[in-house]
C-alpha cells in the first residue's frame, strides 16, 4: 500500500488528505515560528518522535524544541499522503536550514530529508501525528559569506548576501524590512495582516 500509485476515489478521501497535509505543514510552521501550544496540539497523546537529536514522545519533542538555542527553518517541498481509513502516512520532502557559528566562522547548514509522519483520526474526527521519523539524504555546511570577504555590516544579517548582490547590480536596498533579526517588524506585519483578515 505504501508507495503504491496514489489514487483519490472520493471527496471524503480528498478532504482527509488535505487535512493531513495541512496538519503536517502547520506542525512545521509552528516549529519554525515558536508556536509551541499549537504545535503541541498537532501530536496525539500517544506519539513518538525519532530524529537525530531527540527520541521520545511528541509532546516532549515540542518542549525540547522550545528549549533549543539555534533556530532552524524548514522548507517543505512536497507532501504526499497514503490513506487507509482512520490511519495515514504522509511523506514530506524538506530541507532544514540554519545559520551557526562553527570553528570561528558563520556557516549555513542545509540538511535535505524525507519526513515520515504517521497520523490517525481521533475521536473528535481530527487528524493527529502519532509518529515522526526522518530519512536523512544529504547535507552541506557552507560559509555564509564569501571566503575573501567579511560580512558587510551596512546590511542586515537576515538578507546581507541578497543585499550585497542586488546593490552590486545597481538596486537601492531597503534595510527596514521584516526579518528574523528584526522581530518587532515581523510582529507588526503579522498584526496588520490579522487585522486586515478580521
């Protein structure tokens, strides 16, 4: 059944697959944006996570994630869902990106993975994650700045290389955009978007 050709034979199956895909993407979104209560709610009471730095229950994984010092961003490329009644497996192709100081140099760590989520529909008819495993495919550790040039402190850390390249091409750079190094601007943007939606 797993990795057989995907077929969706009813509107109900389509809605379930969409709900599972949404659950997986929301769980990663919560992880990347420190939404710990919402992330906690993505996991079933009986759940297990088995990854490079953690093995244990899902709610413990959320707690340990909240204690991490380094921020990592997950870029999801594709999520496929195999459904069997009230159980499903979702396979999500992703890259995990983080910037770290390593051996006295700023480095970008990029890890390509397949995330295997087992999910179940609970008594409230909501899908929950019961297990997360990761298949590690390839990674790279790359200097954040060209070897012959030090960081240009005129530019913001969150988009310094982009700014440098675009300035070289003749563009004027706006240094007051939302970014991970200016969380107050991010919060303002999200508050404004929420007010617009309401």
